[in-house]
C-alpha cells in the first residue's frame, strides 16, 4: 500500500472519530464575567439558580500560582469575596523536565468538589485559556458543571511575545502572589 493511501485512511479515521465526539457544552466566560459570577453569583449575561456557587479552579502549576500570581485579595483589600473561592489544582505537572497531565488531577478535583456537583460551577483558568479547555474536556464528562475563562490569568501575547492582552491581571482584577517576600516593603 502506498504511504499516501495509508495517510488518507488514517485521516479519514481521525475525522470520523472527531465527528463522533460530542460537542463541549461548557460556556466560555471572560475574566470580568468570571469575577462577577464568583463575587455575586450572576452576571447580566449568565445567571443560574440562587443555590449555585461558583469557584475558580486555577489549573496552572504551583510555581505559576506562587510566582506569577493568582486571583485573590490584593494589597488594597480588593477582592475579599474571592476568599475560599479560588483553588489551585495543576492540570499539568513537570515530570523529568516534561509537562505531562497530572495523574492526580481528577482525584484532587473530586476531593474538593466530588459530592456537590449539582449546585457548583467550576470556572477553569490557566495562563491564557488552553489548559483550561483541556481540563474542561476531562471534567465535564464526569458530571461537573464547568466554564472556561477564555483569556486566563495572563492573557494573550502581543507581537513582541509579552502577555499584554486581556487576562485577569491585565483587566485589573484583584490578584496577589505568595512568593517569599512578595509584599516586603
């Protein structure tokens, strides 16, 4: 068999498999919408029943959480309603200098939220919105109600490669970091 025929059969099988996959039902939300949902339980565009509780699950690595920052109360005291609503559960971990899917990701999520799936929405956040999509695709079939924060914590990169577009930090939402000496004056 020619290589081109084998490739064509492989692509046909791949597209058939992809077409059979159910479409994701999770919603994409902006950083501002995520903040409103966690703080107030609704936005102008999104409102569930009043019993629904929203949490932000930051799926970045613990190092990103510590050294780059995370949603939370800032030095001015803004964001106090975020207390106990933000969790860091890494979707990927560094293993032998390669990033792999965290083998305990689902177990960690289950430990935090496993018994309260029906009235909880997890807003998944990463650096720029890619890992959070992958995490949503894992959690949604397990019965979790999830949303994807499209721009993540740092947002998109500009032409020079700096993260200056959108994102939690760029949008001016309250955040902090807990690296050693973070707030030393």
